[in-house]
C-alpha cells in the first residue's frame, strides 16, 4: 500500500504548476498526496499546528519551524528579478511614515521591508489579493504586492515605489529566496522520494504546458493568460528543480540577516 503524505500548497500558479501532475494523479508515483490549499500566510502560521506533512512556506517563516522541518531541494520560489513590489496610488512625500499593507507578518515580503529599513509606518497585514483594492479605496497608503498582483499593479492605477527584489540583489548579491517546500522530520525517509516526484511533476507540466496552465487557472486570482505565464516563467526555474548550493546559501543569508535585525 502506498504511503499518503499530506501536501499543503498555496493556490498560486507556481505552486499549482509544480504540483500539477502530483495533484491530478497523472504520474505513476511511489507515494500519494492528500492536497490542501491555503494562502501562504495561512500556511506559515499554521505549519507547527498541523500533523506531519509536506508544505510550502515563506523562507522568512523558516525560523519558526526549523527544528521540526527540513528544507526540500525542489519546489523553491527563488531567483533574480522576482522580488515583491512596493506600490501606491498617490505620490508619497514621506514613505517612512506612510501606512503599508503587507501579505502577512511571516512572509518574506514583510521581512524584506524590515531589511530595507525605510518603511517605518504602520504595517497592516491582509490577504495578498486584497491589497490592490485597499490601495484603490485609500484605506492604506502603500502596499507590498506578491504572486499574481505584482504583474497587474498598473491595471489598478498604481505606481511603483520600490522593488524589494532589486534591493536584495544589490545588497546581498544573491538570488532572492521567497518560498520553499519543507518536510516534517518524522517523514524524512520520504524526502528524496518527494523531491524526485516533484521534479518529475515539473518536467511533466512543461511537456503538457497548455493543460497545466488550464489547471493553474482554476486556482489563480488573476485569470489573464499572460499574467499566468509570466508568473510561472518567473517563479518556476532552475532553482525550483534543484536549489543547489547557491540556493541554500541564499536561504541562510536571509535568515541570518533577519536574526540580526
């Protein structure tokens, strides 16, 4: 009988693209997955409360679960030119005092604000997809956009304040590690199996790209095909297949930088 592993992912296009073949049973796999969807901040906050599982989390949240979970080499959202964007509806005279919406206090996007240092105003956590509307309504001065919304801010009449990814790259000269998959230490005997299955799932998704894209659209916040393709192209890359030594170093650099704050 095959082992069934709980798998927690976000509904964002990179996660659904990565796990397309795993979630739909298309591949012949040595194990099965019981898939659960949740916003990445919900995944971050509830990880330590769940039974042993495989889960996507923000790299910034790793500090809160590193004793119980081990990083998978596959599945990472990491790279160059892929950082969260700080945007606003109106020109901000003094960004240091302005309020700013973030996609959650445990997200890497939130952590990058602290490293950047210039945003000292009130931070208001909210669901990432609610941030553009909050800015349009004027309930917050600025917002940090991630996932699909980072590609669509101009459509909402918003303009760019700063790119936190560029800040990271210029400061630390490393790819930006945004999100990773982890496996509970009680399931470590399945680590290599999960990594192999995830790589096979990614490769299959590229071979069946149109079908995989249709699957991703079932869960995405933005249904525009160009946005979906841009999201996948940016966040599913060589680091996703295998983060390698550079990826591991980038994760350590981010965690160390946050602990020095």
